C-alpha cells in the first residue's frame, strides 16, 4: 500500500498539485480531520479507501459546509458507489482520472443527523457489511459479506414499520429495506442504469415484505435478482424524503457502517449537495 500511495502522490504532484497526505488513525478520524478545514485550505480533497472512509469524509464536508471538490480512489471491498460513477478500481488510473476529470454535483442522503452517499439499509444481510472482520474482507473480498450474511440467517426477523413518502404512506412487516442512491446495494440488489440518476434529487426505495408463507420468499428473491420489482412481496418507489416510524430498535447500515434508530426519524435527499470528480 505504501508503494501505491507514493505512486498516487507522484501522479497528483505531476499535475501541479501540492499534496498533503493524512493517514487516518481510527474510525471517525477522517470526519474529525475534515471538520478542522476551511473552504480555502485545499482546492481538492482526495479519499483513498473504502466506502466507510468515503462516508466519513462526506460527513465532514456536509457538517463543515464545504464545497471543496472531492475525488475518490477506491481501495475497499465493495466500493459500490464508485462503480456507478465509472471510477476505476485501478489505483493509478483513478488518480490520473482525478487530475483530468470533470466536476459534477451529486445527491447526498441525510439520515436523521447522519449522512450517507449511496445507501441506508436494514434487515436481512445488512449487518454483514459492518460485522465481517476486516482481515477476512481483505482475503475473501465481496464473498466475505456473503458468508457473514449466511451466519446471520437464523437471526432474520420482520420489522413492523410505517413509511411516509411523497405519494402517501405504507405500513407493514418487512424483512429488508434499502433507501439508496446507487446502481447497486450490497452487491445483491442491482438497478438498471436507466432507472437510477445519482443527481435527480430522489432516492430509490426497495422493501421486501414478510411473506405469510416461506414458499413465497423464493419468487421474491428471484424478482430481486432479475430486477423485476413489480412482483408480489416487493415494494419499490422513488421519493425525495421519507419518514420512518417503528416501535422497536432498528439496526441500519449507512454506506457499510452501523447505525441504530428508535422511534420516528426522517431521511432526506440533499439535492446536488456535493461536488464530485468523475472520469
């Protein structure tokens, strides 16, 4: 990794950037670092890491009210948001693309008092993203999430929720839910490119109902894999805001990081909230 970091610094320096490197020390450190910055400190911020590190930097940018352009060099396990933005998984290529890329505005999700770039999800398999050990992720890659998810199958349970959105409200028991701004969620749910725009001011919301018969679960899973979201047991809609009400504690993952809610809370799409550099 040190060799790759040196190469990134060389690429950015060759493009006339005066580069400052800050290695994060612990969870939340990237957010704390960005919160100390002012708008004039840097022309560009570059994150080299996984979805969690990117989330921390975006959280810092949003909390600090910065409009500094953000570049991303993916080096984590999933990197789902970057794949939808056609950002290369090759570290050197991604660095070069930052030096000559274009700046676009992208939406960011506000989850109560937290932020997410591409997804907030609950229920089946979602805990795998933050409970899979990092050393296992390093070895197995995306498969680590699958194996961690299988271990949690016995604990899957339905959650009774009421969700109020732009066009009304729905209420029921759900095994899984994802509020996203991404072409992919958890490497399992995938949307057609024509169905998702990352700067249209709206989330894609997908819910899986708790079936009254276990045999009804297979057609639901099949519908998810085939992107047929109009099947019985699947709820899909778009909205720019969402109020979630539940009487129990609910565990979520925000861009792969753990979050917990109790009672009523709101999720809002912050339209064109961040300046991002893409190829």
